[in-house]
C-alpha cells in the first residue's frame, strides 16, 4: 500500500486554484452560487446566490464591504451575463 503525504499548504493552494476557476456554479435551474472570498476571515468565503427570473433577477447576500468581495461579485455576475 502506498501512502502519499501532502502538506496543508499544498492542499490550500490546490483549493484556491479550483475556487479561482469556479466562481459561479448553477445549483438548480436558474439559481447560481457565486463564491465570494473573505480574505483574513476564518470563514474563507461566503456564498452569494443569484436567481434569474423571467422579468427580474435577485441577488442574495452581497458579501462584506471590501474591494475583494465587490470584485468577485462583479466577476461572477459578468460570468452569468448580468450587469
């Protein structure tokens, strides 16, 4: 049996790479999760939700008042084709 030992740092780096690629994810039809990073916070990130409606869209939980949160949210909304 082979055992692979990895450092916590390498796992965190890999997770950050995966998260950087997947900012938005459709979790149900017309309901999307937008990952918003929380640098310096033990939570690491929060989930904002974007619900696409027939006439209006709804954004739930926009994150903290930090430039990083705003940038991630705008990037996620752009990926979804929303302004």
